[in-house]
């Protein structure tokens, strides 16, 4: 496809270059005992992580790699902030539009097709909300609660009232 990997360059979902940031993964594989390394060719899982440069997404990627050091995977990062992508710790990175932009889902689907993504893990709340609502349009699997649950959890006061009505212990909360 004529793409090059260039250090320091993030790829735009609309095309361009992608950045190989798999140094940490290679280090973890080197540290893994030889007995746990795969002996035969295994199909790698390919995961798209949105909000990849944020701390929660970085922690998720680190946890995946540590928990599954013997199970090869490719983690592809997508973020709306170009200065967050170098922090992502993912194998390939893409700059995408904000979740409230009309072409957000098209950009993710282009990445899904290009990188042969198996699973999408949405991290920041705005992206979770959009992907939960439009999951049928996403070209890969995702694991999100029903949209009404995502909407309820995004409104902390409504969630508090709902949990109280269900008889669950919740702290006192007031609208200011």
C-alpha cells in the first residue's frame, strides 16, 4: 500500500503513515520465559484501543500485555489528540476525528479494515457513548453494556437515584 513506518509520525485514519511503537511489547516478549513463548504460528489478536494516549487506555494496554505475554497480539491505538499518540504504547497509532464528528465512525471502520481489527475497546466516555449507540455500524466486535446503561452511568446523579430506588447503598448526593 506504499505506507512507511516513520518514527515520530502518527497515521491519520484517512491515510498517511503509521508509527511502530511496539518497543515495550518486544521487551516484554524478550523477558517472557522461553517455555511460555508460542512454538507455532498463532493467529494474533488485533485490538483497536480508542483514546489510546490517555492514562486509562495506556493502563489497559499495559495490563493486556502483562496478562497475555504468552499470547501474541497487536494493539492499535486511535486518539483525537496528536500529542497523546506518542504516549500510547501501542503497536500502530492513528489520529482520528472527535467522537462527535460525523466521520468518526467511518475513520474507525477504515482502521478496522486496514489493520484487520478483531475487537474494539473504547476508553474515553464520549467514545464509549457513541460506539454504544452506533455499535451496529462498527465493523468489529466490542464489549459494551446496552446504550441505556451507558447513558445512565454517564449521569452520576441519575445513576445515584436509580441505585437508591433499587435498594442499593449509595452516598448522599446533591445537585449544586
